[in-house]
C-alpha cells in the first residue's frame, strides 16, 4: 500500500474515514488517500463503501472528484482520489468573493446529517442527500454552518430551534422513529430568510424545501433542478 501511495500528511477526518495527502509513486502526482476502517460488527465491506465506490466509478464530471484506485488490506479499504487543494471551508476563506466554483466538500460530520440519520433508526433513503446539499447551500450563502452541532443530540436541537420540533402533524410517524420526541420542548419554526440574508426569495424557498424535516416531503433532486431559483441557468437535460 505505502509502496505505491506513501502518506505525506494527514488531511482530515470525519465520521466515515480518514483522508491523507499521499504521493502516487507511479505518476509522481499528489493524491488523496481515504482510509475506511472495517467495522468490527460487520462482516466484509460495508454497503456504504460499496455504494460509494460503485457510484464514483460511474460518475465522470469536471465538478466531481475522480476516484483513481481502490485497494484494501485486513483493516479496511483505501480509496485513492485526485487531490484538490481546498475543501469548501478553506476555499471560502481563501476566495471570499467567489463561492460558485466546484470544490470537494466535507459532508461526513453531524453538521450535514439529516434528522432521520441523527435519530439513528437505520430507516432513511435518498432524501438525506438533499438535506446535506441544503446545508451546504445555506453555508455558502451565510459563510458559516447552518447547524453547527457538536454531537448528534446537539445537532438535532439546533435543527429544531430553526426548523421547529417535528410532530405527528408535520411528520407522520416521527414518534415511532424517535419515541423521546414527545418529551422535547415543542419549538415553532423560525423565519429561514433571516438566517440567509441576501438570498433572493426563490433561493429561500428552495432552501426551505431542501431542509424540510419530513423526508417524504423534502424536494427531490429532479424537482430541485426545475426550481425557479435555477431559471436563469442552462442545465443539461
């Protein structure tokens, strides 16, 4: 492993892995080496890793980081990516006047996790990705995290303080997913536009649909691309 891709420095870490700056000895290029440790209670490679690898192998676009190689040992899987100098936070600090350029974004923290993941029920699907995109969208507008929690429960409370506490009326079935929701103070939703000053009304509307607490009512990627906020963009069909 280290013969082909020796580690140069630690680049970052998150809930799902550790990323290193490494050297590709065959090409002389700097690459990103992501290590995902095998979970002790899971036999073989987890479905999360398989899904990530299969998707990245199929996706080829200038705005999507390229997966170059996949290796493994007894401890875990190494994903070798092209190396980008900045993540979203660093890019916004370095170039504060430009926020629409494609970059690698850190999403493997609680700050971008949808409520249904934070409830730890194991029951979630593609709407979790829309929530993460919404968090990133809002962050790019306001230049700081939408929900800057330090743990799963702290993140939930920060979400509830802005978006309101979910209940059976606005999220049918939520009490089954998270029985303790009944003992949490019921907070009303706040005006989202106040959290993203400068964002036009169409953008606020799109953001509110991305950050809808009920995943079954959260906007889909297909419908988001057709939203009025993107009316002046030429989006490939």
